C-alpha cells in the first residue's frame, strides 16, 4: 500500500482543493460537527473528490472535560455523525468516522464507555443502510486498548503519541503553512498514513 500524506483543517477547503492537490497532498481530514462553519458539506466533498483528493472525517466535541465522555454522549455523537455521513455527504459504506478522545477521556474507563455509545448508535442506524467503521483519535494507549476491545476498527495517533505504538492507520504531525492560490498560505495540521493499514478514507460521487 502507498504511503499517503494528508492535512487536517477545521475550515472549508473548497476553494483550495486544486492547490492542495498540487502541493502533493493525497487526502484531507475534515469535520462532522454541530458547528455549521466547521462541518464538511456535500459541495466541499465533491470539490475535494474532483481535485483527486481522498477525504477523512473526524467528530471532535468542543468539550474536553471528563464528564462529557459518557455512553449516552457517545450515542448522541455517534448518531449525529452517522446522520451527517449518510444524509448529508452520502459517505460510502465501509469508510470510517473518527472520534477524538482527549487525554482526559482515558481516565476511569470514560473513553471505552463513550466509544461503546458510538458503536451502539452505529448499530442502531446501520440496519439495511450504509455501514461505517468506528475510528478513534487519541493517545497510543487509548487507541490500542479500544482496538483490542473491538470498539474501534481504525486508529489515529495524536501528536506527541507514544513512539512504540505502531498499530495506527493515521498519525498526527506538526502544523504547517500550506501555499495556495495568489500567494496565500493556509494553516493546517499534517497527517501521515501508515502504508500497512487502511484508514477508511473515501471519495464521493
């Protein structure tokens, strides 16, 4: 499998899609969110696809306190992300939706309970419809545990994550200023892909 290079951005990339591809980028990570300006739209997904870019998606809650990461909240976030993937983007079956798990979520089993809720929501929504892989974004210890427990299919190692954890599909890298049109630069985070594991990336029709 080929090594791929990606960028993550919390803002719309439609107007920069061709320029991003011209910089040697293979994929972009965008968000599903309750914040309209932050979320991937169908028009943006089509523009990225037309430019030859693959797409990955991340659900990242604005809250990071331990009390947020409950099974009930995982159900709610999982259902919302699934609905966006299916009804808004028509994200292809078999691709992944990643869920961000800050370090605070690892305490006292909170991460596991939250992702159990995500899985419950996916199972409830998937009957006879598109099916998506659950991905997790966090520390090596967190990713490894959730994959071992069968709660996630793919993992994304956060910046500063353990060097000895090699089971990731994606790895967060440093930030960068990417040249785009008219001499502009956009601030993005770089993401690397493990050639040994699929990452659940997709294109749209």
